[in-house]
C-alpha cells in the first residue's frame, strides 16, 4: 500500500514538473515574442525617425518666416511620433534643424538652406535698368539667360581692343527692371545684428581659441564663439562647426588655418594667399582675398556698407580702398559674393573686383559696381559693371571676362531671394 502511494506521489511531482516546464516555455515564448515585437517596433521607429525628419526639413524649405522658438509639427500617421523644427539665420544663408522623436529615441537633422537655382532656367546675368546698355569688349563671353536694360547690348572698344565674339550674348535676352530681385526681408536685419549687436554674453558660449589646435562645435549644440574688440589673427588652427568669431577691428586668416562652416565678422577681413576652407566672412569696410585661395561650397563673402553712417576709422589700413571686396588672381570661390548698401550713391568706385584668372562658382549679388576680369560660373546680379582700363572708367563695360552657366551643377543653391523656392545647400553635423 505504501509502495502504491509512493508511485502516485512521484507521478504527481512529475506532472507538476512538466506543467511548470510547459508554463516556463510558454512564458519564454511570450516574452520572446513581446521582446521581438518591441525591438522591431523600436527599430522601425528609429528608421521612421530618420525618414520623417525629411518631412520636417521639407516644411522648413516651405516656411517663409524665421522663428526664434522651436515649432512642433502634427504628425497623425504614427502614435508617439514627434517632429520639431527650427529655422534661423546662419550668416547669409539659413540654418534648418529638424528633430524627430519616437518614445525615447531621437534623431536630429541640420542643414544650410538657400534659394534654389536652376542653371539653365535662372538668370545667368541680371543687369539692373540704369538706362545704360551693356557693352562687351575683347574676349568676353556671356552665356545663358541675360536680363538687360532696354538699351540692350552692344560691342565696344577699349585700349585698341574690340569685341572678338561671334554673338553678343550666347543665350536668351530678357528685360531687366529698375531694381535687382529682392533679398529675403529678414536678411538685412540679420546682417545688421551680426555687425552691430552680436556679442557673446554667457561664459558657457565662449570658445577659447588658445585651448587647442582643433576646435569643433556640432550644429546640434548651441552656437558658440569668440569676441574681441582688438584685431584677431587665426593661424595654425582647425576650427569647424557651429561657431562665430567676431572682432570690432579686423580679422586676418593665415593659410595655416583651416576653417570649416564657421562665420567671421569684422569691419575688415583679410584672407592670406593660398588659404583653403569653407566659411562665411561678413564685413562692414572691406574684404581682401589673396592669390590662389580656394574656398569650397557653400562659402560666402559679404560686405555691407551702411551709407547712413560715416566711416571714422583709419582709411590707410592698406593700399586698397574701403567698401570693396577684392579677389586676387587665381583664387577660386564656390559659393556667394555679396555687396550691399543701404542707399544708392552716384560714385563710380568699384565695390567688387574679381581679378584675372580668378573664378567664382555660384552667385554674385552686387547693388553697386562690379568689375569682372575673371570668370563667374553661375549667376551675376549687379547694378552696374565697371572696367578700369587705360586710365579711364568704362561704365557697364565687360572686358575680357566670362559669365556662363555650364560649369555648375544643374541644381544648386544661393542666397535667399524673395518668392524663390529653397533648397538644402549642405547637410551639417
């Protein structure tokens, strides 16, 4: 009898063991299935974060106004999915930031934004209506869509040279207006702020230029910078990212410095021969670029002349006049060259000089006088041309220069003009 009871007890224990084992296996399967589904959902959410970030960036391309606060976009296709966007000025361009979040996973995308330029449909040349015809002389070649004053274009004669081309304009001619296409309305406010008001107020936003050879600040972080009332010389440094360097006097960039994506602000900015990099230079008096420099896309040189204020500084900084961007021989700039002034003046001083064998691949915007002796591949918007030859100044003459639209990408970006679509110029880090 006792033996039978032992058999029954062992069978019961075995049954309980099997039941527990099955329960554990079922629980393991349920846990595995839940974990698999959770990880799949998290992975899918992370992928969607990246994909949906493009929706946020597209909304910034369509956004007309800058905003100081971060905006949240309603996205109803997915629960727990958040899209936040922010559009601000970044030098002569705009900076777009879009952040997507799914549960605890975040993804941030940042980019430099500018106007979309279609090489074969956008103006290669826009010469403001000043009731003076365009005159082409020597080996000049203008190719693409040209917007000209109603007087049109003619051939001319300078220092024994006539026009040697087979056509005056190698492309379509349209009528220009009495004003250049307008810049985005926030542009002037931003440039005024940079030149007159920008300072670093908080210690945590300050970058010590003597802290090391290489300094980087991500565009996903707050903007940092360096400010001085005295002249600044940048040499033997690698500076990259979301930073602004400003001097109330002057900035000189040596060729031993490598600058990427930063902004420089000073009354006078001088770039030494053979300097390389990608940066924006914003000045109020002059910008001097030396020989054989090479600035990659999207770089920018901007000179803003406020005619309402008189210049009291020492005019003898060097031999070049104030209110001029001077680009010396064999230099290449991929990006934008911009000269702006607050009101028109009747002088014939040249505000942008592009020397022989130098090239601009991008956009020139000048509401003053532009003397071109080199090549612009892209587009030129200018009030007037000047040619300083044989001791005389020839107005609206282009002499031995090239303006064309073939040696640029079919689609590229430039400074932001009103009513123009926007595009991403460069993805940031």
